C-alpha cells in the first residue's frame, strides 16, 4: 500500500497511439493519469 509521499511504482501501459509508456519516461516531471471506462460500459 502506498502512503502519502511514497514514490509511485513503475508501470507499463499502452498509449492511445499504440506505443508503450512507462512511468520512468516522465521521471522528474509532473504527471496526471486519467483512467476512464470503455464506451458503453458502466462506470
């Protein structure tokens, strides 16, 4: 479990352009992740 002030663990996610993105790519910069449900799904 992360606590306030902990560094986020590294991750690997697909981007909207099909490339893979890691947290390390943005190290030292501010980053906001926005997750949303697929179209026509509840949530």
